[in-house]
C-alpha cells in the first residue's frame, strides 16, 4: 500500500462522495469536519491491516476531534467540500464533481488496490454517519482521549486501538 498526502486522500473522498450523490440525491455532500474524521479512520484501518499509514501527515487532537492541519488550512471556513468553486472562479466539472487535479488524485488512489480497499471500507462503514456523530465517536476513543489537545496522536496508539476495537483481525 502506498502512503499518500492527506489532501490526495481527501480528493479521493470527494470523488467517492460525488459519485454517491449522483446515484442518490439524499446523500449529503462531504464536509471538512467529516473528511477529517474519515482520514483518522482510514489511518487507523491502514495501520491495523497493513501496518503502515495511508497518509503522511500527523493527525492532531483538536477540540472537535482528530484533524490533519494541512487539510484544515485548505478548507478552512468551508462546510461542504465536493462541489466547490475555486478562488479563480473555476467551477468544478459536472461530470466528476471535482477539479482536474483532484480527479487525477482520485484516479491514482483508486488504482492502488490496498489504498482503495481501505478507503472504500471506511466510507462503507463510517460514511453514512454525520460529521457530528463521527466527532462524538472519536471523543469516546482512546487515541483522542489519551492525547493532549493540539498534540499529535501517536501512530502506535492509533494502531493498537484499531486492532483492539475496530478491525479485530483474526489470528
């Protein structure tokens, strides 16, 4: 499995979410807050199953739960992040819902079997929960609870928690 930049993985999530919205008008558009929590779950699953991270950047324990600061900076003050208008006025492509660079990231990650499997499973299991539900869930979990606010959540702590509580790999 390849390790990606968090913004590339968010682009994959944006593409996945756009596809879901095209198939089902009741599906909500991905928000920044929800993407942050899904990144955390993807990181945990990847660590538990493949013993390696899916994203390169650290995950930090913020008041609202796990956050990747680079993603937070990019999408700061935006709620929904799929069908966005870019600062130069470029409107996303109606066919795939995201800008061309993001679509390229979506396609590249989709071609990596292990990364695509991790992300697809995370979206299947956690994708129907709201951002608030995911935030509340993370607040009950050891990695966030045992990390001081605004500090990096230790990858070993994430892995151990996911092995014990989420993935439960059979020996």
